[in-house]
C-alpha cells in the first residue's frame, strides 16, 4: 500500500493531478463530441479511465483518458453499430458500450498473460501510418462543424435521400411481418395498412440518418465539402479560427498555462458574454454518472461477434498508446514501469468507463508530461485528476453545456494536426521502399476505408516483408555449393584427395525456417553424381522450424534413395530434437553417422570412404 499512497509527495501529486485534469477537460469534451456519443461520454471516460488506470496500473505518473487514436477508432465503431440500428443511437448504445467493455476485458487479459512486453515489436511504419491517418481523419472530419455545416440539417441534401428512406422503411416492415409469420405474399392488406401509417417525420428521420452516413468519414466529408463551403456559417468559422489562433499563439507567450484551456475559456466567454447566436454542444447531464446495466441485460454473442476483432484492435491500440506514454514517463522520472500491470490497469479503467457510458482511453502523453512537470510522482496524481474532473462535472455541468461546438471543433483540428507523425513523413525519401509501402498503405487505407482492417493489413505486409528479408539473408549466407567450388573451412583443407571426389560438403548457416527452405530444397539437384557421401555441417544452424524440418526430410529421403550416405556434423540441440521427433534420427540417419566435429567425421570417412 505504501507504493499506492505515499503522501510524502502529496503536494506535488495534488498540483500534478489538478494541472493534468484541467488540461484533460477540453480534450475530453472534444473527444466525446467527435466520437458521436456526446461530451458527457468523453468526460465520463476521462474520469473513470484516469482514476482506475492510475489505481491499478503499472506507471506511477501516467495520466490516462480519451486520446485521439482511441477516439478515432471508437468513432468508427459507433458509426457502424448506429447504422445497424437504423440510426437510433439510444438503441445502439448498449451494443456500443458492450464492445468498449469487451475491449477493456481484453486489455486485462493481455496483461495477465504477459503480452505487455511484446507490444514493442509492432513495426514503426505501421504505427507511423496509423497515427498520421488519425490526424487526417480528425482534421478533415472537423472541418464541417468548424464552418457550421451539419449534413442532416441541410434540407436540400437530406431530400435527396427520401426515396431511399421510404424503401428502407418498407423493407423493414416486410422483414418484421415475415418474422411475425404474416404471409405477405398472399395478403397485402396488413402491409398496406402499415405502409399507410408511415409518416413524413419517419421518412425525414431516416433521410437524415442516410445523409449523415453519406457525409461521414474522410471521403464523405470531401463529398459534401463543396456544399459546406457554399453554406458557411461565418460565426461558427470565426469561433473555430479564434480557438486555433489562441491555441498556437498562447504557446508563444507561455507554456505554463495550457493554451487549449485558455482558448476554451476565452472563446466560450466571448460567445456567451456577447449573447451570440452560436451552436452549443449537447447538454451534459447533471449529477453522478449512472451505470448502464442494459449492457448486461441485452448482451448476446451473436450481436457482438462481428465486433470482436474491432474490440481486440481497440485493446491493442490502447495498449500501444499507453505503453509508449509509459516509456516517456520512465525517461522523465528515471523509473521503470510494469507493462503487464499497466495493461491490467488500463483494461479495468476502460471496462468501468464503458459501464458508465464513457468512451475508452489510454495513457495520454501530453497530460502525463504536464503531470510530471507540475510535480506528480505517484499514482495518486492520476487519481486526483479523475476526481477533479468528477467535481467539475457535478459543479459546472450546466455551464459546460453552453460551450460552442465550433470551439471544440477548433480544438480537435489542432489535435489532428499535432498527432500526425511528421518525423515519419519527413523520412520517406530516405526510408527503405518496403517500409514506405507499409506506412503509405496503412495511411491511405486508414484514412479512406477502415482503421481496423488497415492496421491488420499493415501488420501482415510488414510480417511478410520481414520474413522475405530474413529468408533472403539466410539464403545468402547458406549458398549451396560443392566443396570444389566453395571455400573450404580450415579443418577441411587436409581431406585426402581420393575422398574429395566422393564427398559433397554443405555448410548450413543461420536458421532453417519457412523463409529459407526453397534454397535448401535445391541441395539434392546440385550434388555431383560421383559423390557418395553428403556431409551437412550444422554447427551454425541453431534453429529449425516445422517447415524447415519437412524440407530437410524431403531432401534426406531423396538422397538416401540415391544410395548416398548422409553425415551430420555438430548438430545443435534444437534441430536434433526436431529430427528425432519424426524419427529421421535414427531411422533414416543412424546414430553412428552423427559427429560432434569434423575431425571425427573425417576419421569415419577414412575408414568407410575408401571401401
């Protein structure tokens, strides 16, 4: 308990927690709005993830909460599930929160099985392409609210979808009747009655849902950009631009006070103080957050199974995001975090946040740095940051509900610009082509298609390219040549001349695995016909996988059929174990044809090779 509550540093933890909480406030509201669940979801996520990730996590000074990458993926999840529920977010909410809960549970599982230390092996080009795509998505999708354009409120644009909306409503009626056992093909009376009861309000609502879906994402935003630019709300644009100018400009004056908070207070104060006719954010519910128990009552595996991969992606992304921040914290505090414990803490925080209707989060680098610089030294600072946000929610919820939506859009635009990996983009001319291909592929696919699938494809491409590279290097070191052409090793120089024509020596260097089997399989074809003995020197081959094992088996069987004697020299422990597992040793190659060194092999050859 001493590590948890060391009040020796309470003053520093208090200042660190308060400062980090203040920095987190505008971002939490903005991420909540961006996700599609509203500002309260962002605030709930910041409260619970910050508190419980700090309480149970493995990085003492880390501040957690909604982040740009987690929000971008959450936005995709929310949009997909809401569309499946005919655009009704209240009906879709239990399914959405169940996916977030599942992601949190998966994070706990990743920590418990010890996978935290392996997250670092995800290739940098995949992370770089993904982070830049996150920036592009946030930047592009926030242009519309920044200029005050909302597709579902554009009557002319919405009217284009009314014919499709009627078709969808009628199709839903037919599906409902089919499910109830009504023979719609024999008697259309019931169907006609249902169709006659369709109201203009229903058609309008469905049309608005379709319009919003059409304009979602990067491609959707570009589709309606011309309409948006011809319908600019100049007040909203001025509020957004003012926010952006203050965020970047105030940093030049001082960095001790968060410029994001200054921009939020100044622009909101101007909008409210002058009584401007601006668009506020959604109302933030007053009072304590209430658990959403519908998550458990409406749960069914069939409804969640399509999103299991998405939940896993959220869990892995949160793990990467958090552990990268943990490394930053370690470098600043000269400490060492516990990666698996950190994943458990993040998973618990995200699980509890989901139950209370919050969006998932991760370790936040900027907030963590602010906490450390303000004096935070223990996990108490992260817990205090969450408590501060809860106090703000309870005391200032009605006031926060008056924040202009354009101000939060301006904040998110700066977040989108800041989250891009400029280091990776600048290095493109100097990077290996393979890595550029991976980064650009992930960037493009994430931006215009699907974040989840893009990361998966990027990892597959990176893995395949890595396998090919290792295979090429192994094959290069393991050239198949006869002893007459290959440079002899020192202990082979003294081989009697009368044996050289009968002997073929193969030097294996490096692992024999699925990436290098093709070269080895050419061995039998390159052995001179007059060679009666094949020596395979295996002292530099420390590892063999199943593909390599079967490739060697095929070659050795062919050689034995050709009446050639196989001699294995200095075979290492792991390859020998693999060969014994499928009885190559001793059924195909007897124990007396295994030698610890080439000298012993040469003695055997002098005895048997002259026969």
